[in-house]
C-alpha cells in the first residue's frame, strides 16, 4: 500500500510540475514536451486506479497523435522563443483581459463541479475501480458505449468527421502548374510506346517523327 | 522485507528478459548484414569470431570508445534525451510480450494496446533528435519520419482491430490461445501482408527508409549523433524491429504454439517456436532490405493513406459481417 501511495504522489507531482512548466517555459517546443510529460503521467494515474483502457487510450490518442500534431505546428511555425514582453508590461496587448475572463469562467466551472462532488465514506481506503471482476474494463466501457449511449457515440463520430472535412475544404487550394506523376500512366507504359530502333546511315543523322 | 524480496524478484525477471534481448539485437544485426551480403553475392561480416558473429560486439566497442560530439547550437538536454527515449521505449514494450505460455513479465488485460501506445510514443525519440540537432538534414529527416510513422500506425491499428474481432480480448495470451485451431494468417492473410508492409514502414526499414535516405538527407535524424548515442538509436531501432516481428508472430502466426498439435512437435518448448517465428519474420525483413528499391515519398504516403487504410477498413467490415452472419463472434 505504501508503494502505491508513493507512486501516486510521484506521478501526480510530475503531472502538476509539468503542467506549470507548460505555461512558464519560454521555448514553445519545450512547452509541448512538458505537455506530453503531463499526458503521460496522467495516463499513469489512470492506470493506477485500474482504468487501464482509459490510460492506454490517453497515451495512444493524446500522446501518440494529438501532441505529435502540436509539435509539428510549433516546430514549423518557427516561434521557438517567446519574448514574454506582455508579461513585463512593455507592450500593450489585448490578450490579458480575454485570458482572465476565460480563466475565471473555467475556475468557476471547476468550483461548481468540485463543490457537487460526493466523496465516498471510505475515502482513505484506496480501492481499485474493478466493480465486477468478471469483466475487464474494456468490456464494461464497450457495453455502455455501444448500447445506452450509441446515439451520442455516433453523433460525436459524425462531428469529428465533419470537422475533418471542414478543415480540408478550408485549407485545400488547387494550385496551378504543379508537376505530378500519374501512376497509371507510369505503370501502363509499354516498350513499344517509348523505344524506337532506327538504323542510322553514316554521316546522315536521324530525324524522329514526334 | 517482503517488498524488498518482491522488488528483487521483479528486477531478476526484467534482467532475465533484457539481457537476452540486447544480445539477440547484436546477433540480429549480424544476421541482417550477413543475409544482405549473401543476396548480393558478397560474404558480409565474416572476420571477427566464428562466422563473424562478434562483429556487432566489435562495432559496439568502437562506439563506446568514440567521443560523443554535441553540436554547439544543439539543444543539449533534448539532444541527449532523444536516444535514451528511443532505446527505453523499444525495450519497455517487451514487458508484455509472452514468449511462451508462462514466460511473460506482465500479463495485463490491455497488452496489445500497451504495445500500440509504446510504439506510437517512439516517434518522439526521432522528432526530439531531429529538432534538437538544430540543423537542416536531421530536421527534415525527423519530420518525414514522424509523418510516416503516424500514417502507418493508423493502418496497423485497423489491422489489429481485425484480429481483435476474432479474439474478443485485448490480452496477448488470449490472442495466442484463440489460434489453437487455426492461425489467423489463414483467414486474415491479406491483413498479414498489409501488417508486414506497415511494420516495415513503422520501423523505417528499407524500402521505406526515407528518414535515413543517405542520398538525400545524409543520415536523417541521426546525422549529428556520434559514438554511443548513435549506437543507442541503432539498438532501439533493431529492438523495435524485433518487437514488431514478435507482434506479427503473436497476432498472425500463433505465437508459441506449434504448427500442428502432433507428438514430436508439441513437446518442443513454446519459446523455441516463438523465437523460430520471430527469426522467420526477421529473415523476410532482411531479404526485403536487399531486394527492393527505396520508395519515393509521395508513393509512400499514397500507399499508406489511399491503399492500406481503405483496404483494411473494408476488411474490418468483411470480417465483422462474416463473424456475425455465421455466428462465430467470440462470447
């Protein structure tokens, strides 16, 4: 049990510290690395409470796909060093009031949610979340998701699909004058179309018909 | 005292797995070069030790004694971290691979997801190495490689779904035991082919070794690395290749099960069959390295997104409808 508590504090301290470093670090690429570390330690916390499916999904979806895209964007935008000038008040920007408003709203929401929490009586005794040891929690999630919440599940899938198509429509531009290969043409090219054998007479040269 | 004993036991088990893996990585590099040589009618490494078996050890020794050069403009911490992450991830995925029905360090319920998650994390070693070098070739190589690995991960994921439909469990042992009557390579043969090609792309092996295409990018993300750090990238890469071979044999070739359940074959211990299958898959990897020319980048992306992804999606639908129609779904 002591080992369990030690691991819990280890991962949660890493999670909190790296979350702070996401905001504080000046180098944006470092910020994304800290975000990844945060995701990983939270996935470890999920696994520790017995929600291994959620933890693995967290790793696969957030760390394996979403954070890679973040990293791409940050690296390619070439904004590696932030000046932090707004922080020292040398430059006037409109970011601070907007940020404050959003921050306050999120804080209020968090307070409402945490205020409505009902803690278990046996809070100190850490119990694993295995309600029913016959089923793994992959089975349990599948059972709920594909029966009771099937419509919500499908709708969220469709929303994601729409977002994807929307992004492609917004950013795709047909450019003129781009050289590209046609695979069908390349593969279906025969020897007869491309090679001609000619007997060349001495000192005459040869003229091809195209 | 009890905790101490447990920690001792676990460490013992981990070392008993890690040391053979590192040794077999060394041997597999030799095997790879040897096969490559024979295909091209050369001899390959044959000087150090019997049949040149100790060639990789000699190479490793050379790397250890070389100076580690860190470029002046590199981001030092990330630069040093990158090879460590690559190697650690490649080795940690082995924790859930069952080598026979009792030989597994951690028999977790979501084993296949764990392997999938770890292999999707291994992109970071490459991106970090490429970015921290602060130079053009490594950066371009890293971006290419990351795009390639992310694309092929998608198709590997869908192939895994095909297998999972037939098994009904995410546990690697259950996946092997579900193949007692029929290996999945028979009903899912097209998926096995797609898996094999995706595995080549996922591990940056030829013909998909674009991140290290030496004619265009010198050595890709490894350009600025020297000495032991380069060797660690190398070790991680080969450990990853072995891992995907092991995954292939678990998913499709029946893991530690013998080909037919008859007398002289089924008394041979399971670990022998497992290693034998991994070696056969690796032999195919090595042959392909020698005989197939490198793909162009647009061809690579087209293969991943326009051919493999739709094909494996259609196959998921086919497998699912077949299982439902004949009432074969695992309970």
